[in-house]
C-alpha cells in the first residue's frame, strides 16, 4: 500500500513549520529591539544622574571652602 501526497499537502507540510519559525524569529527581533531601546533610555538616565551627582559634589566642595574660610577668619582651626 502506497500513500500518495498531493501538492497542497506537501506545500502545507513544508510551509507551516517554516512560517512558524519565521514568526518566532521576528518576535525575537522585536524583543531585542525593545530591550535595546530600554537600555538606551537607562543609559540616558544614568548620565543625568551622574551630572546631578557632579553638581552636588561641586556644591559640597564650595560649602567646604566657605567653612574653611570662616574657620580661618574666626581662628577656629586647630
């Protein structure tokens, strides 16, 4: 007994798994692009945070310099 396959059955047996693999590949590419954009946003936030930290440290050094000058004027330094 020989089982024959029509052309339509052959195309479907090859085409459906191929289509499933392509859809899986495309969804992976979309996920990678989304992760990449989120990492880019995070990098921008970290850069802004570093700028704010630098400004805070600059203010701290200014305050330290002012306190040193006040201590010098009042002869409070040991």
